[in-house]
């Protein structure tokens, strides 16, 4: 199927509301029940009537990830525009000041958005999703990035900032490190770990394996490879396909028909010398040829998929390069959605964590809309425009406030 003549408005209906596909996608991405459960878990439900109740604060923080270049007050105005229009002159609700919005965010705290993200995030591909599986295994990938933060003493103290290798020059902004697990076929963020800039990515990647499980195939780059990573993945009953550094010792124990070979990996050099605590895996080595000539860089992959007939080496090599989809997904968050190099708004560490989770939830909403559209058209989600979907959401959310609240729970503030 071609995309000639295909548009987001045609796929979503007039203003994104025809047939309610957009509303259904948003409700699927961030269910109202999950919002209520997160509010209860965090203990942040308001005890008296406020102009900015907790439910509205959640809506605001997620919407901040859609209108990243706008002030918080402008974002709140966009969110409630259609609702206020429908309410008429009878409503006494007025747009809060910026200081009041900051206080409301502080009351809500960071745990609420973290709980909501953990509840809402997860794989969304179905067997009909093009390019999401390999031999029935769901393709996942792990990688990390950094986000610039508002340059305040509190943020610098909590998160740190980059320096030169000599440590004599400091970066312009403090930074938070985000390490994420995504579903490569849909770019859906399935889990994320936030850490100060000074913390490495590998320990965070190990923590992300809490969201791996049977039927999944995590992909990782050589910086994440370790015996602990392999062991933890197998403990979750998942398979893996990752790249290793050239200095990792992998002695062939059996050469297979497709040129790959079996080997043992050990937790320490001492264990390797003694032949103790080894884990059997399969090694695939290859180089990529380009129009400029034969490839000089050798890729060395390790995997738990030992059957060369079911998973030929050439197919595994091609599949490994799906790992780049995680970098594309993080680029969507950092560049297209957030509009880097603008730093995040929040001036205090707790609000930074809250804002980052709101940004990730907004990305999940966008990608859910894209996946629903791709399923209807029978195309690979990679062929749809992320910025196009972002524009659709920005246009449709204020208009969606004119619909009954039960049709769009998250974006129907009860003020």
C-alpha cells in the first residue's frame, strides 16, 4: 500500500474527532483509571476544592510535553480552551497565575507522574503491526540520552553537569540522564530510568530489564553488554541480541552451518580459566559493505537464539540494526517534541522529574495515535510522520473539550 494522498486529517477524521479514533487512542495510552490509581498511590488527591485539582495538574504536565515551546500558563489555556467555551459564562473558574500553577505542581509531586508512567507505559504492537516481531519475538531496544535542565543551583547540585575530559570546563546547563526501553516497531516507550548526569547508562539498563519478559527480544549496543546483562535477561525468560566489544573473549565451542558459532561467556577471568558459571550463547560476526567498498568495521553480536535454521545469521545481523529505532525514538522526544536545545522549564529537581515523565507520557500518547492510524491503513508505523501526529494532537485537544468528559477522560478537567 502506498501513502500517496494519505493525510493525518483523512486518517483521523475532521479535526481528529471523526469516529473518535483520536479520543480512543488517547484513552488507550493514558486511561483515566490509571490516572486515578496513580493519584491514590501517591496520596496527592486534594482535600478541598482548588482551582487546579490534581487531575488537572496531571493533564497540564502531560500537555507541557505537547506544547514544549510555550509557557505553563499558555499550555493550561490550550488544554481548557474548549472546556471553558462549552461551560459558558456561568463558570467561575479563571486561569491561575504562573505562581499558582507552580504551587499546584509542587503539591502533586514527582511520584504521581512516575506511577502514572509505569502504569501506562508498555508494548502496544499487535500481530498486525508491521515490523514489530522477529519469529514471534517482540523486538525491544535499550539506549540513553540526556536532557538539558534549567540552570539553577538546585538542579546543578542534584543532577550535575557535563565537563571536559580534564574537568576544567563545565557545560552550560545541568543535565538529567534518561535510559529507556522501547518497542522498536512502534517506538512506544515501555520503561525509563532517570538518573543524574554523572551516573552511567549500564546500571540503569540492568534496571530496565524489570520490564522484559517471555516473548521479547531486547537489542543493545556494545556499551551495555555484560555477563550480568545476559544473565538478568535470561532470568526474565527473555531472549537477547546485543553487540559486544572486541576485547570480550569468546572462544568457539562449535561452528554452525551459517558461519556463526557457539561460545561461553563468564562473569570474571577467573571463572573463565576454571570453566565455572559459564553461559552458552551464539556469536555472529560480520562487516557491512558500502558503495565505497568493503566494510572495515567488524560487528560481533551475541544472542540466546541458538538455532541457526530458525534464526539465520544474516537475518540476525539485519535485525540488530533495528536497534537504531531507539535512538530515533529518543530523538523524537528530545528534538522534535521538546525542541532542543531549549532546556526544560522546571527549576527544582522534583519538578524536573515530574516534567520528564510528563514528556514521556506525551510521547506515548503521540505514538499510540500513530500506531492506531498505521493499523487502520495497514502500513508500518515508521512510515508515518511524528511531527504530523504532534500537530494533530495540538489542534484536536482544545476542540476535544467540547465532547462529553467520559469520551476523553485525561483531557477533561473537572475544575
